[in-house]
DNA sequence: TCTTTTCTCCCGGTTTCCCGGTAGACGCCG
DNA sequence: CGGCGTCTACCGGGAAACCGGGAGAAAAGA
C-alpha cells in the first residue's frame, strides 16, 4: 500500500483537527501539513510536497478559486480535492475548470473522504454525486435552451463545430476548407473559443472542453 | 423527448433486424439506415445524417478500426457506439482512442442498449462495465509495472511530467525552464509524446491523454 | 558485456497558432 | 429604428509548435 501525503487548508482549526482525527486510523494517509490561510499554505507547500491537497474555498485571505489556479501553476502534479460546504453545481464546474480533481462536501462520511482521497491520488476524480448529477442536469437544460447560460460558457453553433474539428486534429486551414469559410474566419472562431473558455492555448482549450462536457 | 436518429452497420442481416426490432418500441429512436458493409455505410451516411452510429468491428470489407477513423474525420459530430462481440479490453481502448463514445457487447439487454444510445447521444459515454473495469485494472498494473505495455502506450516519467505541463497550458519554453532542461529537450519530449500517442498535434495529444486516463 | 532505452542537447526549416485589431452583412429583439 | 450578437473576412507581426534529422552519456536489462 502506497502512502499518500496530504496537506489541508481550511479556515476553521476545528475542522482541521476533525479531519486529522478522521484520517489518523488510515495509516496509508499521512498529513504533512495543515494551514488556515492561503498564504500559510503557499509557504508550507514547498517543504511538505504533498500528493493531495484538501482545499476549502472560503479562506480568510484569498478565495480558493484564485488559490487553486496559483497552486496548479506551481505544482501541476499536485491533486486538489476541494472540501467545502458550498453545494452549488456552478462552484463545482468552476473549480473543475480550474483543475481540481475532486469535490467533496463537508459532512461527507469518513469512508467517502478516504475513497475520494485515494481516487484523486490514483489519477481519478471524485465529485459529490448529487452535485455531479445537478451539473449534468444543468448541462442538459443548457443544451435544450442555449439561452440558459448557467454553467457552461455559451458557444455558438459555429464555434462548437470549429471546436469539434480542432479536437479532431484539424489545422485552422483545414477547418476553413471543411466549413467553406475563410481561413481568417476559422481563426476568429478559434480565438473566440480560447477567450470564452478562458484558456491560453489549444491544449487548455481541449482540456477544458472535455472537462465541461463539450467534447467527449 | 428529443428524437435520436441512428444508423446501424453490421455484417449479419439477422443482427440488424434484431436490433431494429428491439428499438422499434422506443419511439424516440429512429433508425435511419442499416448497412452490412463499410462501403454501404459511407454511401448512406450522406443522406441519413444520423446522430448516433451503431458500429460492428468485424465487417466484410474494412475493419471497424479503420472505418471509425474515417467516419470521425468526415463526421466529427456523429457519435459512434461500438456494438460488438469482441470482449477484449484492448479493443475498447483502441476504439476509444479512435473516438468512439461507447462500447457495448452484443447480448447486452435491450434496456442497456437504449441507455447506451441515449447516454452517447447526450454527450456522455457508455462502456461495458466489465470491460471498463478490466481496462482500469490493466492501467493499474501498468502503473505498478511499467513493463506491461498492454493498453496504454508506455510513457517515461519525464514524458508524463511534460505531458502534465502541456495540459497545464505551459509553452515548451516554460516547460524547459520549469524542469531545468534545455528547450530542445522539452521539445523532444513533446514530439515523442505526439509520436507515441499517435496524434498529430497538441489538441489530439490532450484529447487522447484524457481518454486513456493519463490526464484528468 | 552488449544492447536498448532514456534523457539530454542541438540544428534548420516550415507550419501553425496566437494576438489585437478593423469591418461589413444579417438577424433578432426591445 | 437602434443596438446587440453572430458570422463573415481581412491584416501584420510575433510566438510557438512541428518536423526530421544527429548525437552523446547514463542507466537498466538481456
């Protein structure tokens, strides 16, 4: 059994000690550091080198939303398991887009916590089933009425087509030919996609598109 | 309830009529065309415009493996549900890599078939649970013993690191700096990844890596 | 020991992507 | 009608990716 090093950040010391107590019986999981603020975490991460981070969203200094972005940049290999009491599907998708590997509600039973940590550590993901389902429902509704821009950024029909072709490894030139539009137009759509999905390049585009269900 | 247009290709006419009979009670599913060969399918696809394609792998003229590649190129929006009697995990991963959205064994109960079609049509996927599990086990074994190159192309440690950074939207220059290696080395790894995963560019790299579980 | 693989570094050249604009045509809706 | 959004098209320039090689050192296996 491989040991899993974790770090915890949560603004309530009580919750932290609760988590530590829950995790203590599971010897394969080692808590390397606990923090009550984003600043403290960023300091401690350097020496802790955890595999998994339990992250609360509501923190005193920086929001977990911004924090996860910073962390993912600095430690791409670190898996982030969001552990929060915010049960909004929109928050799930938001955090997923920022690269978390799991989303768990506080109050989940301890064995679920263990399962989630192990899943996340093993390269999988664990999303609170209820929220996952709601997210999916939102997505369905979005598909039926493209007006309800709740979760997924609203892409136009043309943009979706271009996105599919990008994912199919076509170049902009080829996409243009295939859709009978100018090269410039195809490039426009491509740029708009990158803007709308808030990514930096094709790699991010594909990754995010898959994460939010625009691609399979 | 949205209607789902499907096409079927299978070398046995009996299976086709069986499928049609199974699907008839489900009025939301409309069979637009049935074919017993790849050539026939490619002809008929033009006018059928189905949403979902039920695809057998063993066909008289072309293997389903090659066929799916062709189809995905020509109709990126078309969802392919593989329906076969080949219960090899390696075939599942192979077809997934080529862009199918589902993998079902012949002999699955009819409600499973319906579920799969609807899942696939709705942007999801449906993989025969048993095979999915086996695939996952293979993957685990692969992780423990990097020697068993059964399903997933064997990536070196360094390549995995580079892959993760590519997915994190870093440029080659940034990856090189981050790993303390030369720009050329980072680019080598990038090129090797593209070769090993048999893709054409970064878009394909990310997509395939996610599909086969190298990225989340 | 010999071979294979991995990781490293290098080069020149081509293609593609990314950015930040501008701008006209069309349709929809208040 | 006037505004908004989409789709279309265009431009220039810079950055990045892609290709196809060569090549050496070190580690791991056969």
